[in-house]
């Protein structure tokens, strides 16, 4: 049996009722016979979960793990069968929800702060653009 050593999505996004978890190099590793293999995103790199049923939807996605010059290629359905990945998925999917499945106020506040930072950074870029293009009317609208 394979054991998931580390599983942290590099990026996750809720699209309707589907949660997309995207993985990168250093955030996903498995142990096989006391040897640690690290995920490499050469084929599949995402897991899509239906949040209504908690079923993985892209079971044919192939994940590749590497240790030195040895590789393990596993379709997601096989990885679910021969490892403890489901426990790690459950932890990831429950993060940020309270007991009723609602997003907690702390997570909502963090999201608001992050959105504000992004909006301010975008506004600064737009001001720079207006200056670069010598667009006085755009500059004045952005400053007000």
C-alpha cells in the first residue's frame, strides 16, 4: 500500500459545485516501501471533486511520482484504491468550512482582505498604464 506523505494543493478553486485542486512539485509526495517519491506535473496535476457527492470526477487523470531516475505512474482511480489519499482529500475539502458546511467568517474575512489587495494592485497598474500612455482623463478618473 502507498501512503501519502504530504498533500497540499498549490491552488484550489470552487467552480459551481466542483472543487478543483491543482498540485505542484513540492506539495505532494507518497511513500512506497519506505522510499519517498515526489509528484512531478508531467501528465495530470489536478483533482476535481463534486462537492455535493464528494466524488472525484477525473479518475483517469494520471499522476507521476519520481525518486531519482525511477518513476511511478498512477491513474487517479488506482491512487485512490491503493493509498490513503482519500483521508488527505477529506481534510483538504473540509478546511475552511464549519460543522454545517458553511464557510467560516475568518475565511470570508481573509478573502475580502485578499480581494482588496488585488484591487489596489490592479488600480496601481492602471495608474502606471495611464501615465505611460499619457492618458490624462483615465489618470484623473483613477485618482478620484
